[in-house]
């Protein structure tokens, strides 16, 4: 996986994103992480879509094999287990709170949207709701920013990992 703070979105990226998502991508302002082959892996989206809808999901995982692998983990009930750990592990909870604040800061760089102010994504900072968002954040921000996203990436290692193209 190659990571840059924010790659410009090319026409080819938009074609790939439409193929990955099965529809045109909405609100994309950059590619936050790329597969080792160069295709988008995570996109960064505007906090307000073109139609005016507030959109809290700043980092959106787009690579179908990655999405499928994360979906498989979600189906195991892992989110409930991780949420329980947040209530038991103060260090993990504090790191997850920092991830929440980092996510909010990244989104705020793109613009302020009052309707979603203070609301990040993926259940942060008190629960784990969407592993796709947390993995997308971990891939975009790099290791050490989102502890739950990092942990999920480790759990995916056998099925999917960012240093091996599965496009």
C-alpha cells in the first residue's frame, strides 16, 4: 500500500471508483490510500455532499476485496467484543478517543458542517460500529493513529492485507 496525505483524484481514479462501488463515487476530494498497484483503496470525502447532505464518513474503504474481508469480520460479532474492551481497557479507550479527535480534525480541514460537528464515524469514541470506517482511517492515517483499525488490519492479514494487490 502506498499512502500520501491526499492524492488528487484523476479521471481514471473516478472510473475505478465507479467500478469498485458499482456507482459513481460521491463527494470524493482525494485518494487517501492506494493499493500497491496504484488503484484507490481509501478515498477521502467531503463533509457535505454536492446535494447538501452532511456526510461524516471522511475515510471510505473502496477496494472490494478489503471491503469483503472486513464484512466477514463484522459478521462474527467482533464489533460487540471490541466495544466491550473499550469499557475495560482504559489505555485502548484513550487511544480510541485520540483517533476520534484525529478523525474530526482531518474532516474539519475539508470544511465545517455544523450538523455533524463532534461526530466522527465508526462509533468513535465510545463504541465500535463500523469496521470499514476504522480500517479506512487506519490505512489513510497510518499505523498508530486508530488502534481498533490497526487491530482489525492485523486480524485480516491472512485474508487481505494492504501490501499485496488483490484487485
